[in-house]
C-alpha cells in the first residue's frame, strides 16, 4: 500500500510539473476518482479506468484511463488516455502571477518522471492563460515538452517526420504588454 501511495504522490508532477507549476501543489495530497482501479504490486502498475479525475492542489487531470508504472529505480511513468473520440486533459495554476494557468489536451498524454518530459499525442493542444484569456496556444498532432529545459516542440506526427496530409501546426502568441512598460 505504501508503494501505491508513493505512486500517487509522484503522479502530481505528471502533466505540467515543469510548466512553472504552482510549487505548493507538491505539498498537497493526491486524490484520484475513477469507476475502477487495478494495482499490480509485482509489476508496479496501477490502472484507473472510467471517468478518471486526479486532483492535487491546483492540478486537475481528466481521462478515461490512467496508467502509472514505476521502474526499479523508483521513477514513475504515467499515461492518460481519452475515451474514443474524446480528449484527456490537464489544468494547473502556474507560479508567477495571481491567475496564470497552463492547460493541455490530447487523445493520449504521457509523462516520464525520469526525464520530466511530457508528450501529448493526437489532436494535441497546450495553452497558457491569464484568467480566462488565452495568452499563448500551440496545437498539432504531437507536442513534446521538456520541463527541465522549458523547451517544447510541435509536429504534425508523433515521429517528428512530416507526412503528406499530416496537417500543419498552429501557434498563437499574444504580445506581452509588460514588455512595453505597462
């Protein structure tokens, strides 16, 4: 049971841990609600299915299915999957302002606890908000975010290769009024 609780505590870093997530969230309990749960202590795999909602402080993650694994070194890896036709989502308050948020969505979201890289697959979108106003937004078929380097890439395929008919990425970057002395 202790391993299970440890997995949940680490999972709070899952989607937006490096996106300047609110530091206070790391000290909050992790709550998971789902229709079902299965835990394999030998394989270190915890699976939640059916209307999964994870909350930890300001972090809210929603998916049809959430799978968490742990390697022998203790690193956690999480995969959120949407129901057919739907999207897995996350939303978290950011440090640095009174009402700044980061949110994302995709058919599948993966988090690697060892590298702190978040990957969003298929119909992927990430947004930075101030209140309800979208400040920056990127979308494509695949988004990879390295939270340590604070660097992300957006592609029209998960392999990074351009393919005919694969679509194009889209980015909306709002002007920064604070840079203009406001």
